[in-house]
């Protein structure tokens, strides 16, 4: 017989994935812009899906914010390369 006062711990996998992709996107976006944009967009999608499912709001919000920052870092990287293309 289970105790109704203690609910089972619910892990929010989408929030964790969003947070990890946001971190990878920000860190990787400084070296290769495509990593920041792709990881940021995928992390943002997972963050939005996670928010609709409910769960720990702090982790979801951190994942969404880091994903947006990763997208911005990637776009800035593309703009800097377009403004000053590498010479061969």
C-alpha cells in the first residue's frame, strides 16, 4: 500500500535536454556558429515542450534562456564572419 502523501519523483527529461543543449550551444557557439544556432533551436523547442508538460520551472526557464543566448551567439558569429571573411 502506497502512502498518498508522497508523490513519486517526476523527472522532466525535456527540461534537462533543453538545459544541456543550451549550455552546449553557448559554449560551442563561440567556436563554431552552427553549433550555437542548431543546439539553441533544438534546446528552445525542448524547453517550450517541457514548459507545456509542466515540471521544475527553474530548469525549464534556464534551458530556454540559455538556448536563446546560444542562438544569439551563433547569429553574431555568422555576422562577424560575413563582415570579415577569412582569406585563403
